[in-house]
């Protein structure tokens, strides 16, 4: 199990544009460092806000060792708390989704207001001061209908990103959306392998027959920088969107932690369906055409998303162990769309249920090969795997800054 | 993983009347220290002696890393041994219960007498001295029909406790009892959380609809000290028992490692049944009335028990890992009671099968919440959780004494 | 977890002709030392070559952390490689057996020739030098139709052993054999316990009713040295074989790492069947009689084998964890023997499927007993367990040489 100095050495010695060392994908010490320096310090995607539309609705997730609950208050605000009772530490809300006017602990019924205050604790004696036992808050952001949480005491800035979320995701008007379906799978692979898999389409032709009906595996169509600066087809799509007031142009964090861009689907396809046509009989938000393509938004380390004219798919990944990652996908549709009438659930979900499972299989075999001491880092395709390079560069730089004893500023 | 000094620091710094620190419930090093300083040094409840009524009957259990076998000898005596063949270390008796005139190793048939002596080993050569290869004995006590074992070289005193077991449990005459049913479940929680759960009824109203038909969740009825000194109802029950010669009054170890008391059930209920009536058509031992209530006997770290007029339930807990505990419950009835005639097995067992499962669920959620680094110890209810305070005080004090480099006497 | 010095101490202090210490069978550090000093340095049995009879056939196995693939090339040669793609480390061949004209990575379709050269990698840019990304080779030997691999840079000598494999195993002509059936089981026991179990028949009478129909549990019949030097019955069998030109006499490595000998079955039985008659309607290779008995060949640490007139069974063991071992058995018959006509699959396989399972059960109980801190090493029977003594002596001596800081030569 690597210690901080070991990890820093491996980060410092890594070869640029090559995959990472075996330990960085497998080691328990690296996993703990990833949790402490990234997962417990960065903003992490939790849920779309339409997952808890009403007062008293709540949703839970687990970030590393931390159970979290996200609650819609009586004032309509979304708040997040450590999902741990202040009495004897019971997990307060055990289910993924629930609803109740107060948060009542299942063990001894200590009762918390939706804003986290302890309202009632039976038989605790005269000296008991309930005001000292509120639920512990977790930072939360709700922008464009996507809820992010951050476990750090001082979370990183969110304003610039939040502004773009308002603009780009806002066009899908998630406040008038609903969750049509949720899928949760566990991949037997390190979380970084799950992201690397997501950040390239070099594997798509060989892995994703259903996705490839509608999604181009040409990096000119989906990657935006360097050798893949936007192609004429993309540029004309953006011009068209501009005229309709639809935010579409490539915008990114300078460190590539996140990126937005709306791209056309293949051959004027409308949605990620087997038929290539829209799966839902009404569009979301202010998106003007069925062929507006997909707004792609990723955010490291926890999420990628597709916002299509007829539906959106939000993906959340959460690390479980050095070699296990949970991937949750939620399909969102207009809140008034009726299943069986306005959309067929199988047609809506089958392409990405297949795609997720296909990706799971290659990620798991990737982990098995990398576990070999004979594995050595190999070169990324400069053309096809630019997105992977962005990710590993972001990962290595961020970890170096946080693990390094030298002043981070001087080192830039 | 904590070392001894770390553990001692956490024990020394704990806040009285508050739950323990996260590590004390989760850490692998603490678990090993618990095994070495408590489980391998204290008397541990094994079986009711009626589980092995005849010569050659044996029963097995696993205390941490140690497999143990308990055997009824040709002389009627109960002996305990390490369940490990002296040849190549085979687990000698693989099953939970068995019977055979000798103990024959399943691997190469080395054959031991029921008193542990090696009687026969095939083809071991002329120099082989069988007398050097007896089974290794384990200390054993059989008082009042309950068999305890101790792995220590010098076990703690048992005499005072044993005397009370004779008196209190003796009234149920377990020598004329039989095991009607055994249930074994594994709870995904630290053994201390399993005991804490058992030592209070603050959670009963919210968790145990069937038990609460007959068992009072009022601490005045079931806890006996401090703010809950015996209530008038309890005192009058004890007076009635005194007159009938039935040992009933509260008696305890000064350090609260164990306690006996007979308490009435709720509303003159007779037994822990859905009907509130006796489950078995004949009483055990010399208990004079159907409404004699329950003799409650607990002993840390491994057991709690209910001795009712018509049946008894003995509970044994054994640690499996930092976050796993095995709980075995045995329902005992008079040996001449006939299933289907004198009792219905479902009616006899359903209340505590439900109750055990309800407790398992809250214990497992407790473990999940406590695993959070955001967990902090919370206050026990002075009124409702006095029994839990007794347990954690006993635990902390005992571990401090055993882990501490300072002379234990001077520290008192 | 033991370090090197601890392990060496336990090896140095072990008592001769006694089973090993608890840690040597259980400890994670010992397991890692076993992998690094034995499994990654010795020749390990992989497959019979008839498992991959044709160009493009391949088979995979996992030695500790190393996935390996064995391939039949266009030139008919068998080669072995690390089963890890040189791009991003995908396990190249995920299945136990497969066939394809080139080795194509399932992730991004990098394509390797059957000799390991990278032939094609899409879109890797002008600077990419494919010649630098061949599959990494693993040493391989194919003698007498048995394929061994070695992960060491400088493998131990194989010549003397290989010569005997040609002679002894050659008589079964595995080049004209086929795999009729493969069974893979996982035993919950240390790999050394699996070998110890295999190296004695002290347990056979009590464990193997079907095997004992045809295989003698008398060590005079199956062990060849010391107190069990070949019996008259064996000697006359060897004389008969000599005259027919069938290699049969006991031959061994001076350190007992391997041994060959052909022994008659019990009561002129022909094969390991319930009927005691041949299971297959034609003999293999040049074996002249149905009652030629079994050529027994073992090789530490990974294999034992039986070559009978009508079929052969090759056994491969691979360690999975300190307390888990995979055992793969393959039944070989003449390549022209037709299932259902020349042999019945159940009759062919049932005896050793039963025997493997019976051995699995005793090995698992052995591990459970040895896990007890009360376990102490016991004496091996000088008569019955000589083969086990050979194994533990070989193990202890080899580990001492490799772990010891003193020059190995001087210490001999
Ligand atoms: S743990 Fe929540 S009320 Fe007791
Ligand atoms: S291990 Fe018990 S007889 Fe061999
Ligand atoms: S990992 Fe093999 S081709 Fe990419
Ligand atoms: Fe994919
Ligand atoms: Fe309970
Ligand atoms: Fe065997």
C-alpha cells in the first residue's frame, strides 16, 4: 500500500500521453488518497433536482465512507446533510429515495426538521440541549437543475461553472422534468478507468453497436480542441443554434475539469434510440428542434451527461473500492410526458442500458489486465484519446498540487 | 488500523454517557484487541447443556480464530477442547452438532477418547508416543444448565456468578429441558453494536411490534438501578416470588458484567407469544405460575437470556469480523413436551425470530452510519439507555485495564 | 503479515517430519513470498499441448497476479505471452480457450500476430513505432505434450526433466490426443495443503470410496523410496514394461521436485473407473496393454498427473489467495475416440470428479483447523506420508535458499 511520497513519485514520473502506472489504478493507498484529495474536496454530482421535486422528498448517496442525504425543504430549497443521526449514529435515511414531512431516525425516532434542526428527542433528560444536535450540513449547489455536493470545508469556486450550467443545461428546463428511469450498476474497475473509458470513442465501433447508430465515433465530431478543433459540420450546427438562442458552443474549464458543447447526432438522428427518432413525444425546455443534437457536459471526477431534445441522461459515478465503481444513470423527460402514451420506456432506455453494460465489460477486462505486474503504461492515440489525456492530465496535476509539500503557486 | 497506544488513547478520551468513537466500532486493530483482551480471556457462553444430553454428543462453536468442541463424556461430564486434530490440524468435528462414541478425525482417522486422549493413530511408527497428542483442553463451566468456556490460561473467577446461575437459572431445571429450535443469523455490525442494541428498549416501540405485546419498553420495568430502581410493580412481583421460593430479585456483578432479575410481563402476559399466552403446555422446572414473568440474565460479552415459565430462550453472540456478528438463539422446552401436541413451533418461536430480524436491521444501519467520518459520539438517554451505559463502561474499563502499561490496581 | 525475516525464522525453526507452522499455511506475507519466490520463478504447468491443436488456438491462465496466454502460431510452435495489451493494458484474451487468426484486443482492436508482434494499431499518429509494442513473451516448454511456462527472467534448467517427459509421457502420444473434459474447482485452502493432500494416500481409505476400487492406498504401491522402496509387485511390473520398451521405473529429481513412476492398479484394474475396466475403447500412444497401470508424474508446485492406457488426467493447481486454490483437471483421450461410441463421458470422469470433491472437502476443513492459534505442527507418518515430507522439505529448502541473505552455495 503506497504512502504519500510513493504516490507523488509515481505521479511525478509518469510519462505524458501514456496511461498511468499500475499502482495508480489498483493500489489501496492511492484509492484513499483519491478519496481524500479529490472525492472529499471536489464538487460531486448528486442528483437532478427533479429527483426530489416536493417538500419532504429526499435522496441519498454514498461518497466513499460518507453517507449523504439531500432534502427538499418546506421553503423549496434543497439542502444536504451527513446522513447520520446525532444520537447513536444511525444512517438516518436508509433508502435511495424517500419522502416524509420530518426526518425521523428509524432507531429511536429522534426527529429532525427538513432544515436539519433536531426537533424532538424522547426522554433525554433536563440537561439535554437539542440545538447542539442538528444534522451536520454538506455544501450543496443547484444550478440548471443539477445538484452538486461538496464535503470540503471550503469548497472550490462554483460560480463560473454554475453560470454555464444555467445557460447550457437551463435550455432543457429540468425544473419541468421528471425521472423516467434509474439504472445503477457496479463496475469491477477503478473509477479512473471508468472515466477514461467514457472520455474516448476509440472503442465505440468495436463495443457499441446500438449507440453507433446515432452517435459518431469520429473525434472531429465530439472532441473540440487541438487536432480535433471543431469541424465544419460542428461549426455550422453552432451557427444554427446561436441564431435560435440555444447555448451550444464549446466552453471549458482551463484545466479541463469540465466542458460543455452541443453536437449534432449522426445522419440527423434525433435521439439515442434504435430507430434514431425521438423517444419522447414532446421536447424538453426551449430546445427548438428535434435534431438539435446532444449537449454534452462532463465534470470530473463524477459525471457526464447528454441533454437531447426529447430527453436527458445524467450519469453519476461514485467510487466503492480501488477496483469497484458505481455508475448511476437517470433518464429525464418532460414532467407531463406519460409513459406508454408519450414514450415507451424500453425504446427510451435500451441504447444506454446496452452501452453502459458494454462499457462495464471492457472496463472490467481493463482492470484485470492492468493488475498484471507485466502491464506497463501505453501511449494514448493523439487523435482518438485526447479526452483521456485531458482527464489524466487533470488528475495528475490536481493530485500533485494537493499531495506536494512545495507551495502549489510557485510550482505552476 | 489502530495500535495499542491509539486504542488506549481513544478509550481514555471517550466522553462518559456518550456512544464510543467510530474506530472503536469499525477498526480492524480494535477488533483484534477485543478478541485478545476480551473474547479470548472472558467466559463465553457456549450452549445449554441439554444441547448435548448424552455421552458422545458434541457441539461446536468458533470464538474468533478458535474452533472449539464441547463433548459429553462417558462419565456424563462435559469437557471442551480445541477442535483441532493433533496430526495435521484438521477441524475435528466439522458440524454444529454431532454424536459418536469416539472423536474420529475425518482426515486420517486419528481417534480420540471423549476425554481428549489419543487412542489410536494408524501407522505412526514405533517411536510415536500417543500420550503426547491429546486434544488440547479448554476451560469449561456448567452451572444451572448453561455451559461457558474460557480460552484464557487462568480464567476469571466464576464462583459467585456460578452460584447465582444455580439459584436463578436452576429454577428452570435445564437438565430436564431440550432444544426445540435453533436459529443462527449473521448481523453486519460490530459485536458491541449488537450488545448496545440489546441493552435498551428505547428502540422497542419503533421496532418490535410483536415483542411489545408482552414485553414492556418502560425502563422502570426492566432496568433496575439508578433512575430506574425497581418500581412498585416489580417489588411486589419479587415479594410474590420470594414467598414461592423463586429467585427473582435483582442481583449483579459490581462491574455490571452480568445481572439477574425476574420481571413480570406486560398485562399479565405469560410468554413471548402473539397470543400473550404460554406457548408450551407444561412449565419448566419449579416455576410455580404461568405469570411468573421472565428471568432476564445477561453476561458480557456473549449472552443474554429469557427464562419464562413455559420455555427459555438463550442467546449467544460471537464476533466474526469488525463488522459481522453471529447471533444464535435456542428455544428450550421441557424435555417431555411434544411438538404438535404440547406446543406449536411457530407460535413458540415467531416473536423472537421477528425481533432478532428487526434488531439485525437497525444494527446494520447503525454500523453504516457510524462508518461515516462525520459520525461523532452522541449522548445516551440517562433514563432509557442506562443498560447501554453499563455495557460501554464495562467495556472501556476492562479494555483500559488490560491494554494499559500502568499497574491495574494502582489505577483503580 | 509476516516480513521476510519472520518467514525465514519460521522456516529455520520448523521441526523436520512435522507439518508446517500456522503462518506458513495462512499468512498473507507468506503467500506473497510464495508467489514471488516459487510461483513466479519455477516452471508452472499450463496446459496439455493438445488443448490448442491448431494455428490460432489459444488458452489462458492466471499465475498469481499475472494473466498469461498460450498460442499456437502459424509455424505450429507454441508461444506464451503476458495476456496484456500494450495499449492501455486490456486483458487481451478474456476466455479460457479461444481461436482467431490474429490476437485482436477487444477494447480498441490493436491487432497482434500470433508470434506477438503488433501488426496494426489504428490512428496512433506518424511517430508511432509499432515494433516497440509487441506482446511481452513468457518462457515456454512443450515436452511430451505438456506445456510449462515460467515467469522468471532466467528460468531454471528444464533439460533433464524434459528428457524424461519425452520418454515417459511420450508413450501416451499426446500429439494425437484431445481434451475430452475439463473441470475447474476452487478449494478454500492454501495451495500447500492441496499438494500435501495429494502427496499421501493415508486419507484415501476414509475419503475416496470410488478411487479405492482401482488405486491402492498402500504406500508400498505408490511411493518409491526410503521405507517404501519398490515392492516385488512393482518391480515385476517394471520388468514387464522394460521388455515392452515402456518407460516405467522410478526416476526423480534429487531434490524431489518431480518424480515419474508407472505403477499397476489394484487387482489388475485397467483404469480409474467404477467398473475397473477401461473407459475408452482404444489405447493412447504406444502403451501395449490395458493393464499397464498409471504413469504417475508430479511436479512442484503446480501439477500431478495420471497417464493410463485408455486416458490421461492432467491436474493443474494455481494459487488464488492465501486460502484459495484453483484445481483444473483435464481428461485426455485418443483424438479419434468418439464420445458416445468409444467412451461414455460420465464413466470416464466420475471417479476423479468425486475424488477431487472429496479432497476439496478435507483440504477446506484442514485450513479451518490450522487457522486456530491452538494448532501446532504434528508428526507425519513416516510410512504413509513420505511424499508429504518430500514436498515440505522441498518447499522449506527452496524458500530458505531464496529468502536467505547468506550465499546459497555455501549454505548447502
Ligand atoms: S440513533 Fe437515531 S435516534 Fe437513536
Ligand atoms: S489431520 Fe487428523 S488424522 Fe490427520
Ligand atoms: S487496450 Fe488494447 S487496444 Fe486499447
Ligand atoms: Fe463506451
Ligand atoms: Fe431490540
Ligand atoms: Fe485424496
